[in-house]
């Protein structure tokens, strides 16, 4: 396992038990982002880097009982917190790396990734792996419940020009990974980039 993976696991394992309590008001932002993803009844969707599974209930509501919801995360403690919160009833949980998903190619309609891109050790390669598991024309949502400036202020840092979530950086990164960005919003209240898988 790479040092990047170990750092991510250690960071989130130490915070898993109190993660939901630290961000108690994010539910409506998750629900709105899932709505913007445009899922339909019966769709198959992956929550990549699902953490404690906060997106799983709105994803399940969007795809209905006939749909498939999978939550994948690298950190066992986050998935355990999802189970304690009862979110495993809304989707199947997988302890896995988004760099090598145990899913068939073109088997999903969409991928939802909350706070994901900042933690990817190989963003271009990892986005290509997400593309692999999504059918042509399927969707990707990269989301954060607050915007880049608000997040930087919360963390006591400044936004740098090399921030992957900046539109001039993210658009070509997505394009080079087989995704076409269709919308981009970076507001205090949320960050959401939507993309479609090219054929």
C-alpha cells in the first residue's frame, strides 16, 4: 500500500467516530447535489470515497428500491461508522480503493464523489478508473458541502493556483480522463462539478 493510502486511512480512521457530529448540517447540501446528478429509478450509482455514508440515503431515494447503490471507501473505520448510523441499509458497502474497483466495466450509471478529489493520490488515473466503471453517457458528480474559499478559511489556509478543484485545472483533468464537464459551481454554500463520460 502506498504512503498516500496510509496517510488517508490514518487521517480518516482517527476522525471517523466523530465525523457526522462535526458536520451535522450537511444533509440538505448532499440531497441537493444528488438531485443535480439526475439519477432515475433503477439507476446504478457508486458513492466513491463514501466515508460515513452521508450520501447513501439521498442516493437510495433517487434510484428507488430497484436501483443499486454502492458505497466504497478505503478506511474501515469510516464504513463502520456508516453501519452504526444505519446507512448500510441504503447501499452495499465495499472496503476498497477507488484506484482498483472490484466492479465490471460500464456497470454503473453514475458516480458521486464527496470531498474525493483532494484525497486521490493519482487524480488522472483514479478518474480514469471511475470512468471505466460507468457506461458511456453516464455521470460524475464531484461535490463538497462548502465551496473552495470557505473550506480554505475553515482549514486556515489560502487557495493556491494549483488547486485541482479550480475550474481551469479541473476541466482539463476531467477531459484527459475521459469526462466532459457539463457544469461547475463554486459558491460558499457548496462545490459541485458535474461531468459526463465520453463514449
